[in-house]
C-alpha cells in the first residue's frame, strides 16, 4: 500500500549488523535544515516525497530539493555531498 501521508509509515527493526572494512564505496550525505544530515551508500533505498506522493529511489538518485521525513518532520534536502568511504555498516 502506497502511503499519501509522510508520517504514515511502519518502523522496522534490524536483526543483524555487519561492519565491512577495507572496501571502496560511494557515500552520499544529505544535509537538511536544522543541521540534520544522513549518510548512506549509493544502493540504499530512500523514500522521497513529491506532490504528496511517496517514491522509492536509490540514494544516488536523490536531488537537492527532494523532501524526506527526518525526525518525524518533512524536510527538504539542502545539499548533497558525495565521497568515497572504506568502512560501512550494514543492517539487515
């Protein structure tokens, strides 16, 4: 079911956490208002909001101006910083 309200979602819980080292991954840091930021790797699926509709996109497809729910509030992506990382954490 596709939600039409930004705060109408379900939480999920990670049951496994793996740390991967000595890799080479592209990371994207999304900067929002109020000095909030979120960093993920390119294949991570993000939920963005356009015209009161939710869309699932890869992190490397998010654009400045897209809206996401952060701390239960809809916030606009102010800037995106892309860089390489050698360590990442995977949640499953």
